[in-house]
C-alpha cells in the first residue's frame, strides 16, 4: 500500500470509528432488522463510500462569507417581498429554540417576520425565551392552548403571517444566513414564482458537523412522486397556500409532502435555488436520524401521493419500497396497444437469438411485433437465422445503405404498425417479465414522450441509469459500474425520475411524438443521436422518464474504448461539434435535472470541487 493509500485508509477508518457509539450501534441494529443481513451490508458499504467525501470542507468553501453577507444587507431590490417564516413549536429544547430563532435574526435580508405557533404555552422556560426574543418586533407568537398536532398548529401560525411569501422552518432546524436573501433574489429574477425551494444538508445536534448534502434538480415530477425531494427549504406564495387549503391534519407526519404536492400542481412557476440554505438537525427524535421510528409518516406520504394522482386524473397505485420514504408508482395501462420493437442488426446471430429468446420467453405484455432491420450482414448463418425466425410477430426488413444508427431506426419505424415504438439493441437480454408493461404504463401518460430502462453489464454492475447533459463535455451516463444492489446518490439509480436523456439501447417512445420531432437526426450517425432525440422531445414539452423497474442486461463491452481509426475519430468529432452548436444554450446553463454543484467529470454525482469559486 502506497503512502497516499495508507493515509486515505487511515482517514477513512478514523471517520468510521468516530461514528461508533452505543447510540449508533443501536441504530444499526434497527436497520439490520429492517433490511436483513445481506441488504444491510450493501447499504453500509455504500454509505461508507458516500461518506468518503470531505463535505465539511466543501461547505466551508461554498457558504457565504461575512463580507458577502454585509454586501447583501445593502442590496437595492426592485421588489422587497416580506417573507413570513412559519414555525410551530411544542416543548422545543431551549438550545434548539434559541438557535432556530437566531438563524432567522442573522439573515442578511431584513424584510422578514417570524411567526411562531406555540402549542406549549404552559412551558414557562419556553415562554420566557419567546418573550425575550419578541423584543424584536419582527417576531410574533400565537399561543395555542391545546396541542392540535403539527398541521393545525402550523395553520394557526400561518394565520398571523402577513408576508406575500411563506417559508416553512422546523423548530429544531436552521437557515443559512443568506437563505432569505437568495429567496428575495429569486423573486426579483423570475416573474412571480409561486414556489421556491433550495438545497439542504444535515447537521449534528451540536452543529459541529454538516453532512449528507441534498443537491437537488429543478422541478422533477416523477422524482417528487418517488420521494419528497423538495422538503427543505420550501417557500410558497401565501395566496397559493390559501388556495390549496393549507396543511391537512389527516396527513400528519407527511403534511409537508402533501402540501408540496398540492402547491406544485397549481403553481404557475417553480424556482429551484441550487445552494445549501437549510440545515436539518439530526437528533434521536428526528425523522432524519431514524426513519423507522415514524412509520406513520411514510404511510401518510403514500396516501398523499395517492390523492395527488387522483387530483391529476392519473390511474395508478403507490407502493412503499424497502427504503422508507421512497415510493413506487405503478401506473395503469389503458387497453392493449401494439408496441413495435425495432432492432438493428448486422450478423451477431447468437446475440440476436439471445435477445429474441428473452423477449419471447419473459415478456408478460404480449401485444408486440418485432422488426429486425438487417444492415449489411455477411455471415450465411445470419440469413439462415432470419428465415428461421420470420413469422407472425417477427419481420425482417433490409437497410441497404451504410451504417447510420439514426437512419436505420427511422427506416424501421416506417415498417412499424404500433402506436408505441421500442428502440432496442440486439445485444440486450430481458431480466424481469414486466419490463415492457412497466415502460408502457409510463409512456401512455399524456405528459410523457420517452421512457428509458435500467441496463446492467453481465457482471451485475450498472451500464445505464440515465444520461446527464454536460458530463464528459457533451453528455454522459451516470452510475456506470455501480454495483446493481447500490441505490446511488439519494437513491437516483433505483427510483423513477425525469431526466434530460436516456439511451436508445432500450427506449420506448410514442409514435406520435417520434413523428412530431421528425425521428432521429440522421446527421448523427453513431453518437449522441439518442441524446439529441430526447432533447428535441423535451423541447416539445414532454417528459423523459427513467424507470429502474424495467431491467435488462446490455452486453456492450465495458472496455470498448475510444474510436480507433482516423475516420471514426473525425466522425465522432463532427458529432460532438453538432451537439455543441445545436445545444449550446443548454450546455452553458446546465442540465435542469442535475445540479450545478455536482461534477461534470465524474458519473457518480460527486461534488464538483472543494475550491471557493
């Protein structure tokens, strides 16, 4: 082991040993019981790898400096919205209460009011503390004689709010000192945002360590149906909150999730601020520390999604996943539409046979046709195989031009009869029988144009779990090589979510959408044609959904390497230039389904860098 490796090893295990305590051992036993030994070990391994990042240093390098905060205090705004911070309190520990209040008082933006709903007026120490802080005229208190629960207590606190914006803060959490400045800035930069949310992290009880940064995408409908990723810091217009009816006590435990779903359904504009502006304190009683302690909260979250689907007139069922707080929506299929599976092929009859056998033997959805697009095969056994398989469900058509992935698929579509088109590589193998049912259930949704699957290498590591614009210079797959059992950063490899692009190695698209955008761009013969296609579909207002419950093996070589001839290198460079010229705006702005604080040189959602910009 080198000196550098030894040092890294020591640092890593020092971090691990620091976390060994009677409390954490007890917590570990709870998780062991929940997941079982095998899955618990996988989760533990993934967590240790994730913790191998010096986030504390990163946060120090990215938080607002004192001189920046002073400058913010003198900012001349065209609009200076009053922001009402609403906090329900009930027997809050004195230290937590003081720290929460002072985190609001220390804001660099001064147009705020703190509206506290006190459901423990008999607590003399709390009352004394609140009286002390109420000397600041911006701090208001309403006493709630009887604890009515989190929803009703919060609604009562909102009744004394007069700001045009309402911000939700838990009684034991803290705001970064520039949080409200950034909210006011967003209001001035965007026309009437009705919902604003920020990034967040967790902080230890003593506030000495920040960890688990939650760096979020812009609004992501399918991710929100999988998990309350918006969470903190959530700010909405007072009018919108009134319009949707405020908090509902029947959803206590997930009352914020329910409110966020209702607000985002109706909001005209939703703005995401990609900065860590909220610190969620972890302590023994918090959901952040021990999710299993509040199972009722996750049941309430499930019901919140179910009611959301009803309001959206979307038929589907909601299931808990093994990871509490994460959900799976199973959408209902309408009818039994024909799906045309289009598979380009040149020789490789053994790979093609494996692919076709897995489709026929494992696919539970039966109304499909297969169109094999023959492209310049040379081996006699390939043509013998074509004759053998041709029949009612399989048709072979011949593309006589040079290899052009886009043109070949466009040609195949012209021979397809289905209302849904599945572009599929010939070197894939189906894993789960409901893969096509799963993809079709998403693709039938009116707001969805494209659905992508989760693909694995033969060694059960991830080959594809979505594509991020900007990674590697143009676009790149995320989580490549991650073990199949790992869930990825904030579970993004293992839950349904919207992305900018997915691979055409297995891509389902509505025929009407395919035709609306004119099919695949034939100038992109090999690379980026699927990315460009997805981006054009998104331009038309459709969602591109990644569904990890549609699983396939993809036998693409993990060591395929770079283009190896002058002609191929020249062609690849031309395709890169095409993407950079056609999508220059997006490449400069950044992928809305990613986060500007995340790396574009790594595929695993790593932090961008440790340096102050």
